[in-house]
């Protein structure tokens, strides 16, 4: 069997970091039914988007590793996904990881798990990201309920495609989603140096344009997209895969000399 040619621009080398049990669950779901062996220790997932097939190479890093090991691993990472548990009231090690990633301008996403736990607090996770100097959290999902009442999420960027049926189905959640969307669009365009234009209606912003703004500021470490893990409800890991492809950089866009095309 021949070797498949891979366009370096379509590669995403991703390090998933968090508590071991949390990261293991996320990695297993990412790899379920999608894995083929890659070089080194990372497994490869193929994900098609926009007519292009992307290769996502996943490595796992425990937050319990020594600070020196964490810093060494994060310094050479192309992109990082930090797994935050919404039910944990304090996670100083994960906050340290966010600061280290910020120090080295590593592009990162946050995935919030445990939203169905009675002690879950999504806003606390967002504040933890906001407290990291230099990075602004960009919630891309609105949780529908919290704790035992958690029922899933609204994906904010493409939400207008669901109108008007979704507005009736989600009820009061839809009005909250509208405000969250406006905040997201304003933050993404402002930090990307664009005029947010408060008079411009949200339906007038094409989703791909908003994706582009989010990608630009994520890849230079100025913003951290925050996603909700709703995989317990249907085991749908597609939103995370799509976020990896859309927002995290290929090795060609990572400027640090320690990075290499290893595939």
C-alpha cells in the first residue's frame, strides 16, 4: 500500500491537555472509528471540510506532569485544546497551562466538559480563561440549561440558519443566544482590527466571514474559542473536529523554530 500524499497546509497537530481521565475520554471519542496510524506517537484522524481533506494528529498531555515537562511540551505544540471541567471549582494547574500557552503564543481552544453535573458552572470556566493575561475567551456555544437540566448547546456562528423554527423551539434560550452571538461577533471583529458596525444586523454576517475573523485572532493567541462538550447527548464530536480544522494552525503557520513538519 502506497503512502498518501498530505498537503502540509491541511495538517493539524493538536495537543489535548487536562486531567488524565478527562483528556482520555475526549481523545477516545475523537479517535473512535476515525483512526489510522501516524508517525511517532500521535494518531491521525481525517476530516473533510470545504472539499479539502485535513489530517488531525492528536497527542495527549496530562496536567499532572511536572511544570517543566508541561512547558516543554506546550512550547513546541502547534495547537492546544485545554479540557476544563465545569464542575471543578478551582483548577490552578490548568490555569497555569493557559498562561504558559499564552507566553509562547500557542493557539488554543477550550472544551468545557461536565456541564450536566449538579455543580457545573460554565461562566466560571469562561472567567478562568479571561483571567489569563492576553487572551480573550470567545464562547462559541450557548449551553441549554446547566447541571441536571443540561440538554445540549446552540452553535452560535451558524445559528441564523435555524431561524425561524429554532426561535420557536428554543424559546427564551433563543433570545439569550442572539445576545451571545452579537457579543461574539463584536469581539471577533474588534480584536481582528475590523469595525464591528453596531448597525449591521447579525443575519448580514456570513458564517464563513465570522469563522475567518475567529481563526485570525485564535492563531495569534489573542483569543480562545470556548466550546461546550455535549457528546454525552449522541456522542457527536463533529463540532470539536470542525473547530480544530477551522481555527488551529497548520505547521506551516507556526513560526517557532522548534516546530517541524513531522507526518
